[in-house]
């Protein structure tokens, strides 16, 4: 069993509009945009990162907004829902706030003994806010939402699968422990995972069609390790177990490796280092357009092709 994995690092999804996406996460959910950069593989598309004050691993939701992208089709083999932690007793506040802003899909329910508020993002993305007691993390609370109500960061994510068996084994190998089960659905947690971003749930849908990637779909889910040394240890262990793992890739703000989990979900292992302040002062995170080094010579061309985002 691996001991290097420290819970969730980030979740990356697809969107259709950069402006609508930025407005939703900063003005409706009250997260901070901690980085405005571009897709490493397609520099004419933004890569936007949202999180707490400094983009702490375990708080960061990221998006590739592809203009004119087709809408994704929910199904098996994907992250079906991403959940954020909120302070205990604030669910009514969030229900009222989201309703007043016309957010779709609002429904309160209880799952695994926790009070939750489900809702949809601008592209139909599935989210929930989960009341968590004594979460030590501080949310971003400078502009839109008071600190005593602010989103703390991730609580966890739900993987939608047709067959959970091999994914259960993988999560156990990664250091997660099955802490609850209802029928075929399972709840896994990792002790102390990034101060609360520590839950992975398995939703079993045996007759579901395969998910189709598009706007509103999660592209991949990333798990955190402290540094590159720990990442290399995890990579070797996964390869020794039979997984096809990519080489280490420099993503500027972390190093990443990727592999496909048995149920079809794309997993990433990302380092907590160097962080989002490597090229910006923390007072100004997410304000200027930052480009990967190889694209810097083409800044003028790239900037002309990107639709400006109004803050």
C-alpha cells in the first residue's frame, strides 16, 4: 500500500465559455482565480484555476474553456460529482445565495450522514456543497462571501462506474480506506488528506452508457504527493502493479503523471510543489496571463486569439 498520497490535489473539467466559467466560480461560489494561463496542448484555449487564497492543493478546481465545444454526456467512467466543504450550519445561506443567482439543479439531501446541497454549474457540471464540522481550512473571503460561510476547498469526488471491483482495489493500494458501503456504492477516505480533501465515493451504475467528454465533463482528477521524490516512488509502484503511467510532465505549478483507472477515469498524481506563487506575487494571483515557457515567444499572437476575461 502506498503512503505518499495526501488526498486530492485538483479536479480539471471542460467548459464552453471562459467568461461564464470565471464569473460562476469567482462571483457565485466566491473562489479566487489563482491562475490564468493556457492549455499546454492548445495555447489558444485558457486554463483557469480557482481555489483558496494561494491555491492550496485540495482546493483547486481548474477548467479548459473550449469555445463551441459540444456538451458532455454524463455516464459511466467519469467523475460524476465534485463536492466542496462548507462550514457547518451554512447550507441555508448557500441555498439562498445560489437560488438568487439562478443556479440550476438545487436540491438538499443527506448522504453518508452529511447534509449536502446539490447544484449544476454553467455547463451542467454536477457539484455539491457538504457541511463539514471543524474543517480547519480557510476559504477565500475577500470579496464575495464572508469567511465564516466561504467554501473551504474540496470535500471529495464521486466516481461513476459500472463495476467497482478493480477501482476499490486501486484506491486501497493508493492508501485510501473504505469507511462505508451502501449496496455496491462505497465511500473511501484517506487519513488527514490535505486537511479535508480526502474523500472518494464510488457510485455504481451497472447499466449506464459510457460518458462522453465535453462541456460540463471532468477531464481528470488529481491526487497529491508532497514532492517529486514521492511522485517517482508512486510512479514506480503503479508501473510495477501493471498500470501504464506517463513520464513526469512539468505543468509549471506542479509536476504530473497520468494513468487510466480500471473504471475509465483518468487519474493524475500531482506534486504540491512548486505552487501557484512561483511566477506571481500572492497578492496578484490570477490577474495576468501567464504562459508556459515554450509559448512565451508567441505571447502577442496568443493574446490576440484569446477572448479577454472581464473581472
